[in-house]
């Protein structure tokens, strides 16, 4: 009996020792696993941080947000604006959103030393009139029916925003063969004020507006004519994208447009006109934007 008791005691001690070693090994193993796991989680969280800075510039007459999205942090600041004419030129807005997606998917597209900012829609009320949706949309949201000519072009006060800026401004201006309202004074409309204040605050090296449809790139001018740098911007974008380069818009008289106001304060600006009102032409415009990034990455002043 004594022999059996000793045998059981020894077995119990061995079992306790084995259990203790197992717990110790498991504890060490868990610590070894936990540390890199936590590190991996932190790294993953950092990688998930959006390559995008968002700022609200202001609100439209009907209270819709005017936003700008920025990529990069360099001193060479390029600004692109879509949707000045709202729903009438909805494809310029969709182009802006698709360009934003492309940059986020390809962050190296914006090199060190450059910042690219995109205002996807400068006239959200006009866009809503056609798309019936705030913020982002897709081709599925675009109505199939043929809209009346000019639907959604103006803001909620029926002002053509691209006639409300301070270069040769007058209360009435023209669009094609039509007389349009340019507001009660230059910058009478909150949408134009939002663009103006952002430009004055950030002082970009160039501002590019996406419009449709003329299948061309136009340089802007005001009282002192076309800025030499605006010609460089026009040619760089046109050569890369395949759009026709046009030194001066002369199809009809225009007053109070945003591009000309920018020229008046010394900021080179161009209008990029898509070929139709229905297509986004993303690849052509990626090439154009890339050409401008390359150009401003190399110029010293």
C-alpha cells in the first residue's frame, strides 16, 4: 500500500509539473503572438488612414455643401473645379469624382512638392436639379430622358455662376445666344464667394475648370491679356490630353467668368471643355493632369 501511495504521489507531482510547464510555454507563446499582432493592427490602421484631406468651402443658396478634397502637401498647389454649371454639365462633376478615386488608388500620382485639390461641384443646387441627389453619384443616377437645354446650369437664384466673378462684370451677360443673369454684383452668389475665398487663402499656382462641351482647352485673359504661364498650362494639358488648344475664347462675348478673374489677380487658369455632355473622358484628363503636375514640378517660379 505504501508503494502505491508513493507511486500516486510521484505521478501527481509529475502531472503538476507538466501542467505548470505547459502554462508557462503557452503564456510565452501568447506573448510572442500578441506583440506582432498588435503591431500589425497598428500598421494596418495607419495604412487605412485616407490619402485625402477634406474641407468645406461654404454652402450653396439652398444649403448644400461646397467641398474641396486635397492630396499631397507640396507647395506647388494645383486646383481643379468641376460642375460650375451644375446638372447641365454633370459629366464634369463625375470626372472630378473619378479623378479623386484615381488619385487615391494611385497616391504616387501626386509627387512630393505638389498638392492637388479638387472641388468636384461648384454648383451643387444646379446639379441636384438634374441628378436629384446630394454628393457623389454614378451614371445610374443620370436621367435617361432628354432634358431641356440648359437644365441645371444656373444656381438657385437663376444666376450663371461663371458670370458672377470680378472681371469685366456686368449684371447681364451672354451664354450662346441667350442673355443670362450675372447676379446683382460681382460675387453676389455664395458659390462664387466660396471659390474666391479659397483661392485667395491658398494662392494656387494654377486653377483648372472642367466644363463641357467644346472639345478644347482655353487660356484665360482679363484686362492685361493672356498670362504667359496660362499659355504653358493650356499647351501642356492640351498636348497630353488630345484636346485642341485655343488661346482665347471668341465664340461669343463673355464677362465675369471665373478664369478671367483669376487671370486678373495673376493666377494662370484654363478651361478644359470635354467633347460631349455625356462622357467623362477620364483617361484623357488623367493625362492632362499628369502633364500639369510634371510641368509645375519642374518650373522654379
